[in-house]
């Protein structure tokens, strides 16, 4: 066992990283097919019958309970930052429904014969720091001895039933917005392989620790029709879920998609997570380029797994100015430009214009 005073690289103790650990969409579909949606419950407003970020249970007093869980293996080397990122990512699922987080429970798997407990304590401290930022208690949890370090949260939230946002309710004519940059998977993979350029150090972490609290505010805008957060399936996967679930097509202006600095460099040098290929193999047939070309240089970015990525939302034209004003007042002015539109269903769910 190493000691807690020795420098460690947590990412070297796991085979995957962050939301890149997610099971590929096609495999998950196979796991969840069949009768898994039953038994149903009339008070379960959002459950296994859709591909949403969290379950929502009607309390029959005008409000509902949101329940979600998310956990993964280290995506950064520092244990405190790992705890922060994993926690912000888990809490994001409540925000992505338009809700208010209420309380969190920790989920810890730790290789106790390899990494000392003091390092795990730093992970939990990072989680507590993010929970404090979200103004919720970290109220306990569960731990196991595991071969690889794992951490995350189970989070409970609340929401007014009228404010619930789902990922399958976009409408033709809606504008599409994204509140964070794409490319976390590539930069963290480059760091794990010791190929991260000096000018890109810290960029991914800075984004991953940011709470998606703007989702709670967006939930109160009636003209916001659909919402989700972009995580392990990448931008392409989550756009596909929105478009397929809503039976529409999402037209994306690729030049307006916000990218983390350096993403094109890593894509051109084939530095990306294994989950990128799994993602594209699962849903690539649902994405087409308007010019009919293959654009091999863009595909790794479209399918790049994000960890605590931004809020992806659609809004009616009559609510466009309100949404833009909210983004501006929330310090997200760089994301206050639509990246696309929703149109009537075409041959493919997602169309990219380059």
C-alpha cells in the first residue's frame, strides 16, 4: 500500500474515467429492454419508460420528489477534486430536471489494500465542499472494498410539478442551447496518457467542478420545452435522445458548438477515450452531416464522453429572450447563442451543418 504522503495519480488505479465509464448506449438498451418498466405507478411521473436524467415521484400536493444516483471512477488524479467532480455530476441530474437538490448520500468503493483511507477521506471532503456549495447536506452513505476507486452520490430533490423538464418534449421551432464546452473526455484522456499540453492544464477540471444550477432557473421558464445534461454519451448521444424521444430532428450549426481549447488538436492526434468509439458505434447511424461528407475529424468530438457537462435545453421562440437574459445574468453569456433548431422529423434524428 502507498502512504497518504506519497504523490498519487488516482487515474492510474482505474480502467475508465468519469462518465467515460458509462456502459455504451446500445448495450444499456439491451440491458434495460423487456419488462423492466413494470410494475408502473400512477404517481411515478418520470421513470424507466423514458431516458431521462432522474426519476420523479408525485407527492400529490403540487410538488414532486426527484431521485437520482451517479458514480464513477477517477477522472482526475487529485482525490479532493475527484470528490468535487463526482458530486457536481450527480447533483446535475436534479438540475437537469429543473429541480432543487435537497439532500445527498455518498457512494464509495475503495481498494483498501492499495490506497490508504486518508486519501478516500479527501474524496469525501471534496464531495462535502460541493454539497455545501449546492446548499445541501451530505447526510451519510455506503462504502465497499472494491478493486478500483469509485465515488458518487445518490441525490434527492424537489420540484413543482408544473416545472418538470424532460428530455423527450422538444418541439419543432425550438432553439437549442448548451451551457458548457465540449471536450472534457479528450483533455482528461490526454492527461491520463501524459500527453496534455501545458496550455490546457486545468481547463477540464475548471469546467467539471461547476454546478449546473442554472437548470433550476431554466425549469421555471414555461417556454423551455426540454432539458437534459450532456454526460457520458456525449453531445451526439444526448441530442439523439432528445430528438428520438420527441420525434423531431435537431439541426446543429457545428460552428456554434462551444469547444474547449485544444479539442481539435487531440482529435487529430487520436487522443480520446475508449468510450468515444463505443458511443459512435451505438448511435452514429442517427447522425448525418448536411453536406453528405463523413467529417472524420469531427466525429470524436461529437461522441466525446462528458463528465458534468452542460445543460442542453430547447426553448420556444417566445421564450428565447427570457432564456438568453437568464444565461447572461447567470454568468453564462458565452453560451447565450443558440447552437441549433428543432424541426419536424427528417430522415435522421440529428443533422450537423458544418
